[in-house]
């Protein structure tokens, strides 16, 4: 079962990820991926802060204001 | 009976049928904090939540179901409709309906709920307070009837 932050979830803080993660909800803070993990950011997600992972996949149309992405970034439709 | 085939959706072994994660729950909108995730901060949600990772801080999770899986380690107060615990929890738990502690559960904190199920082998250190935990209904029944009549009027 992959990790999923659902659309009604609001997280404020620091998250360390050691597996693939899908974000549909609200996250304010820092997300740090380890090894070969993919962080997928869905269009409905609201991010603020920093996302760092081996691969950050961002759905087209996602609002990334106030967000810093690092790692390999891929825009997906 | 004893050779019953295991449900594919079942994740947790239990000798008793008391505590299970039903396939119905799996089909509902559910967030999953996987076993390698570590989160420090505030978490709130309005959907079912399964925690297999580490959470430290606060969890505000009213009106939905929260499961702390076998690998789950939570250092936070928990507030949810139903709470199923298979892993470790340090903090107070408030279950509006039922709190279930599986045999693998290790809970340090106080529990306040309407009903509780504690499997043989579960470790618990704290105080349990039961009853008078239900929230008042959000809408009185008469309002719903009035609304239905209004809708029928507008259609008719």
C-alpha cells in the first residue's frame, strides 16, 4: 500500500519519506525523500515549503506558490 | 472453519475475529502513512487514516476512523470516531464510538470512549473512561423533514 496524503488531510511540520508518496491534501513544511523515492503532487494538493526527493512528479496545473522543489522534477499531465 | 482462506485485504493476523480491517473500510477514502514515513507536527484529516509509520505531535481526526497499524508508532493525542490500534501509542485517545486494542497494541495514555474492545495480550497503561462521549447530531430530524418538503415544493 503506497503512502497517500488524502485531500482532506492537513499536515504542518516535517516529513521524512522512505517510500513513494502521493499528495492530494495540504502540506506546510518540509518533505524529505530518501533513496529512490517518488513524491507525486496532485493538482488538488496545496503545498507550502520544501519538497526534496529523488523524483518529484507534479501534475499539470498544480499551484506551487511558496514551494521549493529539489531533485529530479517531472511535470505530468 | 479452521481452514478458512485468508482475505487478501487482511493485513493483520488475529486469532479472534473481533478486530479486523474490513474490505469495506479499504474501499472508502483513506489516507495512508506508510511504514517508512516519519512525521513531526500537526496532522488533521476528515477521512479514514491508516498509520504504519511514525507520528509525533497532534492528530485531530474527528468523525472518522483511525488505525494505527502493527508498525505504527504514535506519540500524540488521538481524537477520532473509531480507533483501531495494532501498534504503539503514547498519548491520550478519545474515540467517539469505539476504541479497539489488538493483541499487538501497546498503549500508554488515557482512553475515553463509548465502547472498548481489548484483545488478550494487548498492553495498556493508563485510565479508561467510558460513556457520554457522543456528539450531538448536527441537524435535528425536523429540519431534514422541512428541507425535504421544501425540495418537493420546488420540484412540484
